[in-house]
């Protein structure tokens, strides 16, 4: 028990440090990007014109890594309140619909009633959106992502299932998901699943991944149900 507490203490300290470092880095980064963009518009220098988009791409990538990381960093920012899972899921689907149709993926969501849990709406949205996004990105060509909820009466938990028919993962790949910076995408950060796992855990949730190569992936996320009253 004591060991567990010390470990969490260190995690919090590291998280708070990461958050302030991230904040300090983002400001100068934005300044640098602004200047590069400004100079690139004015210059006649062919080399500079050619390479400035690359510089900006890399700056954007750095910023994305920092932004994703910043979100894991502050455990104290979690605001737990009674929330409706189905509303959150509906929002996630609507927010990602443009990205999905751009990627030729159809999203379907089977609503099955009203389910209440204790959690943080913003963080939960982020966690679910990371998973749906991965589902969309896993499909090459056309595909579909399906979301549904089910109550497990024996455990009083709500289970959110997000499945896709994308490229799936091997056993080895599956073991690496959630490790910081593990990514197989050219523009990935490898932080999405880590952030999701952390958020889910923070809300007494559990997450499990099932996957089969060339068939697809299914992610089950469960939370203890709360009484609305
Ligand atoms: P990122 O999306 O930036 O790569 P994530 O942590 O979200 O980082 O995912 C890590 C890796 O796990 C992905 O690069 C991908 O290889 C694999 N992965 C995650 N979700 C899926 C999925 N639904 N289908 C196939 N592979 C997945
Ligand atoms: Mg991702």
C-alpha cells in the first residue's frame, strides 16, 4: 500500500513538471513558426522556400506531441461529475464524422438507452475520440467503425465497444499499444492510446483490446454505472 502511494506521488510530480515544461516550450515554438511562415512569404530564396514547409511540418509535429502529452499530465484537473455516456458518445461521433467521411469510413452508433457514470466529460471525450480515430485510421480504402453500449448486469458496469474492420494488429503489436511513442503511422505521435488508458483508469474504467490481423479491432471500455439520483 505504501509503495503504491509513493509511486503515484512520483507520477503526479512528473506529470506536473511535464505540464509546465510543455507550456514553456509551446510559446517559443509558436513564435519560431510565425517567423518562418512570415519569412517564407517574403523571401526570393529558393532553398528557403523549398524547406520552410518541412520546417513548419516538424514544428507542428513537435507541438502535437507536446499537446498530447500535456493532456496526460495533470491528474488534478479531472473534474468528476455525473455524466451521460450516450451524450458523450454522440458528441464524439458527430465531431469525427467529417474526418471519417474524408477517410471513406462510415461510423455507426447504436444507442441503447441512458447510462450514467462518474467522470470528466472533456477527458472522456478525448479518450473515446482517440479510440475512434485509431479505428478510422486503421482502414485502408473503405471501412466502417461501429460503436455500441451494453450493460453488464453482473458487474453493474457499462461497456462501450468500438470496433473497426481495419487492418488489425498482430499479437506483438497488440502488446505494444499504449506504450509511450509507440506508433506505426508516419504522422502518429504514439501517445493517443497512452492518454486514453490513463484517462480511463482515472475514472475507475477498464479497457481491453482484441484484434485480428486483416480483420479488425475491437476495443471494450467499461465503467461502473452510477445512479442518476
Ligand atoms: P498513434 O495513433 O499516434 O499511432 P496510438 O497510441 O493511438 O498512437 O496508437 C498506437 C499504435 O497502435 C498505432 O500506430 C497503430 O499501429 C496501433 N493501433 C491502435 N489502434 C488500432 C486499431 N484500431 N487498428 C489497428 N492498429 C491500431
Ligand atoms: Mg491514435
